[in-house]
């Protein structure tokens, strides 16, 4: 009996420690955008997906014929009415609204840290570059204010966040390292609350 209680106490302790861990989402951008997700020091790249290895066994005669053979249009797709499409879109929109509304209740539990956010704005000519710079600069300012008001934003300096105009380039480049964290217990509470509201609404 004593051994059982010790094992149970260890399991409960591990569960409590797990609930207090933070789920982390890290967004990196330099030459390309990368998104990593994980818990604590354990992070996995979720975007972009790794390219699957090409196997010679995949290139068979039957598979080649299947790929080159023209596909027939399905009758079910052609018979779908516009009203049904509208209903599906409406349901999806309602679901997105519910998710945003529920997420807004827990944004104060989210921690954000901007290690760097440096945006370089260019254009085809000086006029277009200046217009782009105005929009991007204002957008970055609004984003920082939103994160500061809605989440626990770590302090950052002017060197951390910058928007500059470069008349020598045509593109917009972003060099960023942003981390978003939330404790697992808060995340589970938000998901549980959302699912409960959905079930209650359906009844």
C-alpha cells in the first residue's frame, strides 16, 4: 500500500509539473520563414515541412498511368448547389468567430517576446517605396501595441524593432525572431471551455 501511494504521489507531481510547462511557438524569418513549436527546450520545426525522400519504387507503370490518365469530374461536385456552399461558408465563419472570441478571453495568459523584428521596405521607385514604408511602419506599430495590450509582452528596445526604407531594393524583407508562450493548463482550459460551449450550443 505504501509503495502504491508513493507511485501515485510521483505521478501526481509529474502531472502538476507538466501542467505548469509552457507551450512555445517560435517564428523565425530571414531568407525564409520557419515556425517551431514545442514544450520547454524541446522544439520541432512545423513549417516548412521536410521534403519526403523520393523512392524509385514509387515510379511504377500503374502509378504512371494513373497520374497521366485524365480525371473524370465527379457528379457530386457538379450537383452541389450554391446555397449549400453558402451554408458551409457561413458555418466555417461562425466557427472562426467563436474561436477568436474564446481566444480573446485568454490572451492575457499569453507571453510574447520579440528578440528582433527588422523590416526593410523597398519599391519600384522612391514614391512606391515611401508609400509601402508608411503602411508597413504603421502596421508594425499597431501590432506592437496590440501585443502589449492583449498579451504579456517582454520589454524591447528600438534596436529590437525597426522599419527602414531602402530605395535600392524592390522587395520587402523581414528579419524576425518572435516567441509566443502559454502554460499548458491555460491552453487546456481554453480548449475545454471552447468545446463545452460548442456542445451546449448544439443542444
